[in-house]
C-alpha cells in the first residue's frame, strides 16, 4: 500500500513535466536527496537535535523595497548568516541555494506557493557541509563567516523586471536585482573587508555562481583571495535519447521569459543566441576568477532531465535505471557512460587552466558540498583517497594542483549511489 501511494505522485510528476519543467522535478530531487541522508543519519553524523548555533535564522533583505528586489510572488528575499569566529572573522564562504528553474507562467506560478518562489515559506536552516562549524567535518572553512543565499526567483539570479510586462500575472522577475541587493547588504556587514572569500553554489545556484563569479570578484578588495566553487552547476547542452534538444529549448524559454540575457557574459551573447550562454561550456573559459568544479560523472538530475526526460521515454523503459543506476542494464550503462564522456570532453579546455580545479567523481549523485556525508567525513566519497573538502582546500589555498577525475562506474567503492526509488 505504501508503494502505491508513493508512485501516484511520481506518475503526476511525469505527466506534468512532459512539456514544462515544473518545480516538482527540482523539489522532488532535493526532497529525496535530503531524505536519503536523513534516513542514514547514523552514517552521516547529522544529529537529530542540531546544535543551537547551527540553527541559523532567515534574514529578510532589509533593502529589498528600496532595491525593488522581490521573489516571484513579490515577497522579500533573504539569506542566512552565521558570523565567523577566531581567525575567520575576515573570511567569507557564501553558498547560493539551488532548485531548478521555471520556464513559463505556469511553472513560475507553481513556485509562488513554495520556498523556491516565496520567502513566506522560508524557515531557520541548519548549516552542514561547506557551511558546517565542526573543524573535523569542515577543516578549512569552519571558522569563516557563512552565508546561505535563498533562491526564490527561478532564473539563477538573472531575471530583469523589463520582462514582467509580458505575463500580466503579477510575477516578479527580479533575480539580478536580488543578487545585487544581497551582495550590497553583505558588503555592509563586513564582506567589503574580506581577506578571503569563496562564492559557491549548488545546482541552479552553481550555475548562478559561474554567471556572477567575476562580478563577485570585482566587489571585493583587490588584495583579497577570491575564488568560486560550482557544485553540480555545469549543465550539459546535450540532446536527449530521442535526439531532441529538450533541455536547450527549456533554457531558451527560461532566458526569454525572465529577460536573462542582460545578466549573461557579453563575450558569449555577442557570438551566440543568449539562451546558449546559460550553458557553462560556452562561457567558462572567459571567467577570469579561479573556479573549482564539483560534478558527478553520473549526475542523476541531468540524467533524468537532460538525457532522459519523460518525453524521450514514452514507454518508461528507462524509469528504473534513471532512479537507481544499479538497475541499469549494460546498454543503458553505455549510454550513461557516453554522457559522462561528453562532460569530460567539454572540460578538456578547463583542465588546462592552471588556476582551475575539479572533482569529477563517478557517483550517481547531484549536489555534494552542502551535506557532511559527501563533503568531508570518514565515509565520504573519495578520489585518490581525497574527499571533496580536501580537494577544494588544496585548490583554494594553493597547496597543490587539484584536478581529480574518477574512473568509470562502478569502479569507485567509496560512492554511496543515490536510489530515488
């Protein structure tokens, strides 16, 4: 009976995303991702009652009205801030929340009733992973000022209000204004004096990190050590298994709906259609600030939404595989391996960047830096016996070159592959 109840919403979700990528896709992935960790809390060291200092309140943006910076529903956006201590008072790590995108009036309207489109649903948060305060679980950044920027615009912080007249529904496309207003507020709270800073982000937040990386660098003192970390934000421009550019069309809708072109790299939009410049492969070589990429070779979100969207698999022959890589047959694994190889090909130029870093692990996963279990613990996934946190630390502090690329699935025994079934 429980199985039947679970699969009813899955069927609804599949139908809903045949033409439009609604919030359900992102929310379901994030929900299951989180629940997977919670169900294994004894392995991942997540206390049932988090320490009081790890429960960080939501801070509404104080200058939102003045800056006209609003979530999709017109509510005030915001962030969570935990002040640094010890030697970390002039050091900052910022995490930009992820959660997919909306590409139509319908899908953006759906987000208005969730925390991905309205601050009315945002509650205190618990910091783990790269935002954790335990030196044994976050050795390089535990003392730093830590910020989580909440995501409620549906466009990776690129939307512009000039595009709002097209809908007539009261939706606010203010992603760029939200980004600028939050940065201004953080600068007033001490970020302007930072000696070290790391801008990071997960999924759609990882894309936002790449888009805004150089702007972030320009805001801070010239002598500060400023770098950017994108976690699961390198989304591929690949056709699906039916040979259709489904995800490219989706990004085209997002960029056109939200007027995002003005926020994208000018050296990219001058030679390509703006929506193509939403794909990091088209602009990462022009980012001047040092960047570290964390991406699974078998990103379950990209597999489900870029490679094998529901529209490409009308008979559901891929359903079990794309929910659990262990269920894939040999031919399906060949397709997934080709997808991984495409990622590596598109990163060949980036690999030659002496200031860049990467951690491409062969796990069936998505975001990995915001949870202790995949960031840094004795049981965390590793490449060459290095956790993601150790590799990022090597790169950020220039201890050594940090470009880690894993062998193909199923070679890495440290992976805890996510099962979405």
